[in-house]
């Protein structure tokens, strides 16, 4: 990746991670997964543009689902933590942000290698 691509990826990944964190702030089990999938799908499409690839929503969802399968236990733990009053309500969004950031960089690196 070039420095310009890294900077663009950082902006895309970070903004989508914040959006996913906001969706994870609502203490409703299952809603966090929906927020994550939405954020990761739109993030993947935006990352594709960084590398000159036109990624459809269906392809983006497939890439996201492949990444989510790798993180299934972590995602289940994140959903379970949200059930703990106060601590879970704070930890859930933080975990969502961190996991979205990590997933975003995995996808960016994968797209970079495909280029």
C-alpha cells in the first residue's frame, strides 16, 4: 500500500469504526451485529474504491461474512458483555470499535494484495 492509500484507508476505517461503536452503544443483543455488518459492508465498498476496485454490496457482504466467521467467538462475547449493566454498556461500543478497526485493516490488506 502506498502512503496515500494508507491515509485514505485510515480515514475510512476509523469513521466506520466510530459508526459501528455508536450502533453498539444500544444495549440490545443482536443489534450490535446488525450495526457491525452495515458498517463493515459500506466500509468494504469504500475501501475497494481506494484500490480501484468496484465492489458491489453483495460482494462486500460476502467478504464481511467471511471475516465475521473468523471472529465469531469474539463477537458472541461482545454481545454477552453488553448484558452487564453499566460496564457492558461501555465495553460493548469500545469492543465494537476495536473489532471494526481490526477487520477493516484485514480487509484493506486483502484488497491491496488483490490489486
